[in-house]
């Protein structure tokens, strides 16, 4: 009986690892291995085509970099190596968002980890990552591509990296982009006009989103009588339940911690419920920073759906790709907010790309709230949602 039921199952009921395998191995050349090179081999073991989102697939590179931070690279103490690469943002509005892998097909490529992670201390590292893949990809009601998603984890590869080779690679990664003295000059006049308008909008959009969130911030005054009959006043911060906020950032923790003094939202924003305050504050400061600048044009090997790119080590430069100018104005502002969330400074850690698109970002709020709170598209959509859908 049990066997019969199993036969009747469609192939997507198989375990992820029975459908897709991801193997990390060392390159043939010892020198490449010592410089932090790793071979990635992805095999479709299922009987249907599968779709690998390029932004989390190490086979896809731009300028020798993978598309963002998704590799686990840990030293002997288990500490994750710092990401020093580029966030390459592809909009999920066409099938080239994915690399298609046919049944039985294997795709292989080599990545140079020392260009994306700071391995300059050298020594032993353990490398692994989670590869998402999808099937049944369709256009959803937002015009975004979206499929049934699953994830498979690679093997853990032990590598040894030479400190001097990794330091040389890091230097390359940190080399300034070859830009004209005034990067904006790479933009055509009509592109400059569109960017100017979008840039002007960021400040008002983000401040509107901050105002919206502040209206949800509430501090409960709690009076507790102690054993001696004395009344002790305590304060408990919380977010009022709100559809928009929870749609993007997930269900509230409603942490019960209380404080002696009434806490401002900025004194508690490292806690999950209040973390969007920290992000919004950082984004609005970065948008106003005179170092925030942009350059038009992205490397030739970039996907045609690339909207923009941000380099972690080049604050606050945003590379604007050609496709950016084909999206509507709201999306353009959302994209710039997204890019500004990628920088890492004293105001906030960088946000990462865990999910692109409205459906996927919203799904993350339920499946993995910690990631939703640190997902670049999520903060951008929250801002856009508040501005476009609030009276
Ligand atoms: Zn991004």
C-alpha cells in the first residue's frame, strides 16, 4: 500500500536532494585552489527542467564576482568571512532571471571566493551554501516570475587559502571602479533627469514610511506592585498590529521585556519588531550623504534584467544598468531604496538579497522572519507600499 502511494507522487514530492545536487570541489590547479577558487557543479537529477535564480547561483558572475552574499565561508573558529563583493540586482520580470537546467544536465563553473569574501587571514575555511531552485515558473499578478521553490544544501568543502594570494585578490576586489571623475557624466541627459527625480523622491518616500512606522510604535506603561506594596513603573515598547507592516516584516514577537525609562524606538531597534526603524534611518541618512552617487552602465556580461548594482566597499556608489530606465517610476525609487539598504556602515549592517519580487518577499515574512527583516527588496516594497497605498 505504502509503495503504491509513493509511486503516485508527482516528482516535486521528492526530496530536494533527489531533484538537484550541488557539489563543491577543488580546482585542478593547486595555485587556483590556494587562491580560494572552488568548482561548483549543479546537476538536475529530476525528470523536468528546473530553474536556478541567478542571484543565488554561483555559476553566474559579473566582473568575476558572484551576485551577492550567499556563500557560507567559515574559518577554523567558525566565523563567517566578511563579504566584500557586489550586490547585482536582477529584476524578476522575465525568464532570464533564471538559469534553466534540463533533466540530467550538469552545469559547472569556478568561483574565486577571495574576490567576494575577505580571506586575507589565510588558512583553513569550510565552504558550503544553499541553492534555491524552482519549478512551475509563471508570471504572477504583479508581472513577476515566480515558481514553486525548494532549496538544496551543498556538501561542505574544506579548503586551505594562502594569505598572500587572498590579500592580492582582496586588493583587486577593492580596486576603484574605472569611472570618470564625475560618474554622473556616464549618464545621458534624460537618464540624469530620471535619476534626479527618483533621488529627490527617496527622501520624502522614506520619511513617509518612517512616519507610518512611528505611528505604530507604542510604549505601554506597566505598574507592578512589589512585595512591600510599593508601585514600580515599567515601560514595554511594542508595535501596534498593522497589516502592511506584518505583510512585509512578519508577525510581531511582542517581546515582553520592560525598561525603567520610557524607551525611544531608536534605543530598541536592534530587536526584530523594531528593526525596520534602523533600516529606514540608515537609508535616509545614506540618501542624504554627499557620497551617494551613481554611474550609468553595468558590465557587459550582466543579465539584461539587471536593474542596478552596489559594491559593499564603495560607499555609496550605485551602478545603474540600462534596464533601470525601462521600469516605472515607483519601481525606480524602490530600486534605489533597495540599493541603499545594501551598504554597510555605522547606521546599519547591509541588507542581503534573500528574495526578489513581491510574492517571494512576502512569503519570506512567514517562512523566515529574520531574513525578511534583512532582505533588501522587502524594505523597498514596504516604503513603496506606504507611499502608494496610504491615504
Ligand atoms: Zn540587492
